[in-house]
C-alpha cells in the first residue's frame, strides 16, 4: 500500500509538472502574442428581428498563431484573466473595435454600432474608466456607437461600485448590454438600478426553441421584463428559421446568430453588408 502510494504520488507529481510547464509555455506564448499583435477581431452581425436590418456587430476575438492555427477565445481568455494579461488585451480590443468602426465609415459604410465584451477583471480595474475615455477621445468614435457587453457575474459583485461605474459609462454616452442573461444569479430586483440598454438572452434558451416549451416560457418572461423596464432584448445563437420565427412571435427585438452570419473578418463583413 505504502509503495503504491508513493508510486501514485510520483506519477501525480510528474503529471503536475508536465501540466505546469505546458501552462507556463502557453502563458509565455500569449505574452508574446500580445506583443506581436497576433490577435484579430471577428465581427458578427446583429439584426432587427422584424426588418432584418443590420443594427450592429459584436466584436469577438481570435488568436491567429504564426502556424496559422485559429484559437477560439474560450481557450485563452481564462488564462489571460488569471494572469492579469486580460487588462492589456482588453484595452487592445476596445481600441481596435473603435478604430475599425471609424475605418468602415472611411470606406463609405454607414456608422455601425459595435459591441465589445468586457471581462469582470477588466471592469473592476481602477484604470478602466480613464482608459475607456481615452480610447473614445483618441479614436474619435461617437460614444453612442459603442456598446459594452457585461456578464451577470460582473454586475452582481459589489453592486454600489458597479452602479456608480455603470452610471459614469452611461454619462459618457456609451451603451450597456447584459450578456448571457439568465445563466447567472442576478437578482431581478437589482436590475432596475442598473442603467442597461439591452438584455442578451443566452443561447442556451434559444437552442431547440421550437420543441422546448420551457425555453419558450423563459424567453417570453425575459421579453416582458425588458418591455416593462424599457430595455431592449436580443437573442444570441439563433441558427434556424424556426428559432427566428419563434423569437419574432415572442417580440424579441434583435437577433444574432449563424442563421444570419457567423463572426466575420472585417473584409468579409463588408462583403456581407454590401451584398445584402
Ligand atoms: P459570448 O460573448 O457569449 O459570444 C457569443 C459566442 O457564441 C461567440 O463565440 C460566437 O461565435 C458564438 N455564436 C454566435 N452565434 C452562434 C450560433 O448561432 N450558434 C452557435 N453555436 N454559436 C454562436 P466565441 O467567438 O467563441 O466567443 C466565446 C466567448 O469568448 C464569448 O462569449 C465571450 O464571453 C468571450 N470573448 C470573445 N471575445 C472577447 C473579448 O474580446 N474580450 C473578452 N473579455 N471576452 C471575449
Ligand atoms: Ca458577448
Ligand atoms: Ca453571450
Ligand atoms: Ca457566452
């Protein structure tokens, strides 16, 4: 037993070391990727549920490795958050999104509202507001075209601090969306104190909407909540015509999902927009 125990421990330790060194390598690669600007933003269209007109895009990050492998955000955002690297990366994302918004205008497109995901760590960092206002100034974006997507986990921590911070952002003229709505533990009674413009109904409620009456009831309730609080609702992860029609029937305001388009590189987004 003793022997086995020791063998197991050695086995365990070897694996831990392997895990730790792989982790360290990934961390170093991410640091280098940040310095070399190996990240790119993709843009996913958001449309009006009735008219299907474009109402905005969500910026979604990808890591383009030198070996041309495309790494999705789920594989590196958690590590960036643990190491604090999310702060410089988040700043880069905001600046890049605002720069892109202006570039589309220069290329003759109408001004396109752009949504940017903000991580909780980034939002709580004390330099967040000055950084945000700097980027607005330097990029020249009209703040009403910028929308910040925050998750319930951000909003539910230290509500007094969060409300103050959100009000400041609203005073700057920036829009606010509550992302992945329904998956966290937000207290509905708190919602009215947050100056939100939009609730993003999580894709888990949209999936299988045509066969799942519970999801239908949840979405109906969120839309009703939005209406009474005068907050728009957008459904994400919409993949089928059936899902779209259900959401229309439930009077959800806006739609985002593969049914209209996957996230696209800027050039492909321009093609998508001009070919419609
Ligand atoms: P999210 O903010 O909930 O973004 C929606 C995710 O759903 C995106 O995955 C998008 O590509 C995917 N999606 C959109 N439509 C459909 C659909 O019809 N069907 C399916 N199956 N999926 C759809 P992605 O791009 O892999 O992003 C994953 C998560 O990574 C995002 O979830 C967001 O939390 C985070 N993320 C992405 N970019 C950033 C960023 O710049 N900063 C931060 N902090 N987080 C980011
Ligand atoms: Ca989002
Ligand atoms: Ca989401
Ligand atoms: Ca999500």
